[in-house]
C-alpha cells in the first residue's frame, strides 16, 4: 500500500467515528431524526418536560430503547432548544433554523442550529473548491477563534445550509461572506459530489456531528482573488496541486476539506 493510499484510508476512517459515549435513537412518529445520550434529557430538561404529558417520552421499539418526541415537530424542538439554552446545554445560539429530515432525506420540520449536535440531528453543508485556469487551488485558513478546527486549512468556502435556503442560495451567500466573490465572477461551477461525516463534537457536551456535505468545484478566473467579509477566515492562499498534496499529507486541513480535495485531485493515485 502506498503512502497516499494509507493516508486516504486513515482520513476516511477519521470521518466515520463512533460517539464518545453510547447514544439512543430520537424518534418523531416512526422516523429516526437524531440520537441522544440515554440520560441527556433527564439532565438537561425540566422534569415536567419528560413523560407521557411532556415533550419527550422514553420508549422501547423492537428491543431498542430511545426517546420519542410529542406534538408538532418544529414546535416541540423549539421548546427543547429553549430549555437547553436555559440549562446551559445549548451550543452558541444562532437564531437560525436548520432542516430536520428522516432517514430518507424527507424534510419533517426545523430546529435551532445551536442544539443540533446534542440531538444528533443530521445537518447539511455546502463547500466550494476553486481552481485557477492553470490548475492552482485557492484555499482558506480558518480563523484562530473558530470553535471547530481553528487555524486549519479549508476549501475556498464552506458553510451550513439553513432551512430557509436552497443549496445554491447558500453557496452564493457563503461564497460572498467568506470569500468576497460573486457567483457571476466564477466559471464552470459544477457539483463534485457528496461526502458524509459522523464523529464526536468535542467542543460540546454530549454532542455528535452527523453531516452531509455537497461540494462544488469552480474556476476562479485570473485577476480574481478572494477577500473575506465576515471575519471567519484568517487568510487565503493559492497552491499548485503538488504543494496542496504535500500539505494534505501533513494534516494541515480539516477532515471535510481533505476528503473533498482527495476526491477532486485523485491523491491516492499519484
């Protein structure tokens, strides 16, 4: 096995990690919408929220214990989110709603972004990888104050898709906010693929990251350069592909960006 193939195997394994502690399903109706640690609600919610008359009830289905949500999904998740915020179990509050889907990707409701990791709800993100006409790659270094992966290198742009947006609307907005680029400045924008990650959220109590990422590629014309607008990027750099591969192997990139660049450039085969 080559050095690059071994690196790619390790990378793929790092993108699919089990939870740090056991988790049980979170149901709404017959759909699994997430997962929680077994005692999470008992610790984080008021006593009256739990049980037959509450927002969540412990249940056993086909021999598997878990928690079932009552009532209309979005409303119940809003009650839970605000309770988690009050009890200190919510992550950074965003006042931003993300879609909640079943196992097949059907949208069932929405939830505050600040509690999705604790509830193990799958999130949707979009990334954009930009190359110059001569094949060099634009990359960004994440701000040193970011909660996740501070200082690591990333694709040209990456961000969450809120419930209010389509993927393309998020791509357009985030490309401006992170890179200061308008879509009509770019060429040959196309979908590259989708990657899925699942791993513990070490920056949050009882958190678990489950995320689907649609990544796009584009050509950034000569004379066009990114410029951050939202303070979340430390700097941009432009790398030849050989140098990009070297820095990937050195572990300088986020897991998501490394997976995208591996798929985009065929690093295992060089």
